[in-house]
């Protein structure tokens, strides 16, 4: 229980202060745990930061994987993948701030390397979904699945970042519809 309280407090403190200005003392105080408890669970700030980001991405991968391994039609798989990604960034403004602003802000190289590997795994995971659509269901264009996966994640992250700064203009449903249209149909009707 205290580990979850620490992680939640860390998300807030990292988001509000940035990685470098965040202190383990403030995280312990916010989590209402003794400093010894904090350091017992997380020996250093970089390890705590890595845990925060890793847990968020692992959560989205698990939810998405469950849908992709189901017998749902490809359209529904794509809709759910988009929804899970949006959930990750929109349900926690603090987590979004960390990913959009702090993920490469002078963090120790070994932690950055682990986070990059996690993102590579997620992109590979999405690329396999695209390959499935190309091969089995002949639904996806003949494009490089890895580039397509990177484009999808880039589109979703940029759209979420924009939405978080302009929530008064769009509903969550608008955002899901927009992302689905952009990812499945592209921007232009036809340029041929």
C-alpha cells in the first residue's frame, strides 16, 4: 500500500517540480511515509522516476495486449488501442506532464536506456498489430509497420498534449473520433 502511495506522490511531485527540482523528502512528505520507507522501496530518485514511467507504459501495454489477442475485429482493436493510449495520458495530467516534459531532461543514462527499451517494445507491439492487419485481414496499407507504429504513437501523444492545453474546445469523444480518423484514414480524401 505504501509503495502505491509513494508512486502516486512521485507522479505529482515530478510533474509539478520537474525531475531535477523534485526531492525525495517532498515525495515522502506527500506520500505520508517515513523517508526510510521511501528509500527502502526506491533507493534513489532516478529509480523512482523510472518506476513511475515504466508502470504507466506497462499498464497501457497490458490493456492493449489483452484486446489485440482477442477475437475482436481489427476496427475494434484499433479503437481500443487508441482509447487505452488516451486513457493513459488523459486520466493523469501529472503523468502526461512527466512524459511530455521530463522524460529526457537530464535523467541518468541507464534509466533513459531502460525507458527507451520500454518504448521500443511498445512500438514493436503496435507494429505487430499493423502487420496482422496487412497479412491476415488485408486492411492496412503496405507500409513499414515500424514507421507506422511510431507515427501512431506520435500522433496520439501530440494530440493528447494539445488537448490537455485546450480542453475547453473539445470533448473526450471528439478526441477519440479525431484520433481514429487520422490513424485509419489519414488527413486527405484523395490527392491522386
